[in-house]
């Protein structure tokens, strides 16, 4: 692997994706089809509101229609599932995104699994997870897919590399571990109960931080020449990686912001467009 320093700029990747997506949307509109993403927001969490607004703005720039469904914080699991069912049955909606986290009293997994697999463009359902593990998902989880997209865009080798994933969430750590394994990496998935975490991270050719703790990964943990992917986003635009200390030993690193985030949003929209194409083929 090259020792030349490389900044893995996600905005560059997202801009490249947007050119192709804009052309695909124009082609669909000529057929009378406008891709549509429905976003559900439960409660009034400021960060979630910001994320939903960013996704809506990104849709608008590409020509994808977006619908925002806002529900009060006291919404029950049953009421949320009823709203999801309505969107499942709406033929004009091609993708459904449930903004997470949802309020604690809601059964988030039940809500995710209520989303039709054909419209699970965020890759959050149990079935979607299984399909992703087998490498046959139409819509892999968006952040893991974004990570793979960045590695591929910058020609970072995956096959034969030791990838250390810090985090085991069902929509990030676990699916990205499966995706890397499917690309012939040797994968170690670490978590809060991992013993000797620092030593394990030091063995990684590729280190993916997805733990949800600001500046958690230190430069002293990074093997010289390793590739560092920061999939975290914490208050104050801070990632899970201590960027300043990890920059020197790494050969390539993603910034926060401007790394994985823009590609995640672009992937979500790309999946919505793909869903619109697939659903239109079914009805044609």
C-alpha cells in the first residue's frame, strides 16, 4: 500500500455520484416517473431535524421529490407502523427513511421491519441485513455502502487487508463488517466489551471508527500506513477519530465533516432512484 498521504474527500465522491444520478432522474422523468423519498421524523430532536433537512435539500438538487412526515414525540410504535404502512402502500413513494434514533418508548426494530423491502432504501430491515450479509442486497445500509464507495473511488485495496471495525450496530458496524468480508478482507469487529482494543486496532490495515464517541481513536493506535475511515459524527462536527493525531501515521484518512457523511446521503438518494427504476419495471 502506498505511504503517500491521501485525504479521502467524501464530497468529491458525492459530486461524482450526483452527476450520474441527475442524468438518471431526467431519464425517469421523461417516462413520467419522479423518484420520491419519504422521510419520517418522530419527535423534535434538533440533530435529527437537521439531518432530515439536509437529505431533503440533497434530493431537491438532484430532482428527487421528498416527503417529510413529522410525528409527535408521544407517537406509539403502533401509530408509527401505521404511518409506515401507508407509505408502503403509496405507489408514488419509492423509498422510506425512518430517521433514527426514535424516542426510547418506540420499538425501533419493529418499526424498521415494517418498511417494505422494496422501499428499504436505507438498508435497515432485518431482511435487508440478511441480504447484505450474503452480498445480494439491492439496498445495502447506506453508511457502510458509502464507506465501500469511498475506498473504491480512491482505489484503496480491500482484498487481503486486515480491516478493524470499531462498533457493532446493526446499521453500521455489523453490515460494513459483512461487506468487507464479502470483498475478501480479514475482518475484526470490536465493541465495548473488546479486550486490548488498542492493540487490535494497531494491527489494522483499514480502521473504521463507528463507535459514537468523539475523538475516541487516537493516533498512537494507528499502524503506520493504515487507512482510517471515520464514520462517526458527534456534537460540534467532531468524528470518532482524533483527526490531528491520526493524520500523521495514516496513509489515507477521511475528514469530519466532508468524509463519509456526503456519500451516505448520496447513497440514500441513489438507492431511491434505483428503487423507482425497479418499481417502474414491475408495472410496465
